[in-house]
C-alpha cells in the first residue's frame, strides 16, 4: 500500500497567538495534513477547538492542508455531520464513544458525505481485537499512543502492537484502510510505529516546540531511512 503523508502536526500544540504563522510554515514545509482535535470537556476533561475556528482555518488553508478532525466527544456522529457540512474531509471518532446504533448509521453518513473519509480512534485501554469485526466500515484507524485529552505525554509502550494487528487484518482481508498513531511521537517512537506499519503519525509537542521544524521532519526521515522531499513529509 502506498504511504500517505507520514507526519501530521497536531494543531493542539501550536502557538494559539500565532496560528497563521504556524500554518503558513506548514504550507511552506509542504505538510499536507494537520491534525485538528475537538474535545468537549466530557469524553475527555479538556476543552479545545470548535467549529468556528475550523471554518476559518479551513477557508484560508484548506486548499493546501487537509485538516483531519479528531472528535473526542460523547456525541460524535452529530458532530461528524456538523464538521462535514463545513468542509472537513477526514473525520475520526472514538470507538469508546459509539454504540451499535451509531455503527448502523455509518452507511447513511457515507451516502450523505461520500467525499469524507471516516476514521475510528482507539484509546489505549481498548483491545484492538474488539474492532476487527467492524474494520471494513472505516477508511482509517487512529491508534492513541497517549491518554486522550492532553498534549505533551509520553508514548505508551506497546501501542505499536496494535498497529501490527491492524496491518495483519488488512493484509488477511484485503482491506484498504490506513493506520495512524497519535501521541508521543519523536524519532525513536516514529521508528517503532513505522516499522510496525503505520501510514501516518500525529506529532504535537515534539514538532511545535522545535525552533527548526524542518530539522524535526528531516531527523525523523533520516531515522526511518526516508528522504522528506521525496516522500512529501
């Protein structure tokens, strides 16, 4: 399977007072995807971005950067529709927040928003075997390698094993979903995830706290044996 854009900066770790500067830099660096966390203060304790900010950044940068919306909320299908209506092209929600009734509504969402990629996020406490039976319903999976809701956490060891399980299921069943990992990504953990088969990685603090973000991308690529300018990272 052809690799998608490997590194996706997480806007949650950006400088909110200089958001345009950080987004302009992403555009200059050729970053095609940016992770957009939506936290409701209930599914997770923190509150983050909402629809008004998404509308603004997507209107200005959506031609250059795809904002993949990560819903850490207790009513994700309702919010899925709201974000799809204002232009989101990739939206994930949590396995831990949905019911069987919600799963039954996914075909309806696909008919209404055929251009939107639908993803399923999996929290650290969830056994990946629980989602294998519904894997064919999703375009991508997001493995949480930190506890959802806070930035700057360390990578939870063993998260790469979930990636391997999803890769095995994809190969065995000839599925086409992609696999992402979110949290605690640096050169060392990126290597673990890449070797396990991850198609993309969400990188927050490690990227945004650097004064030379090109060097962060180049450093990860060097560790992985890739050329960022060839791979589009």
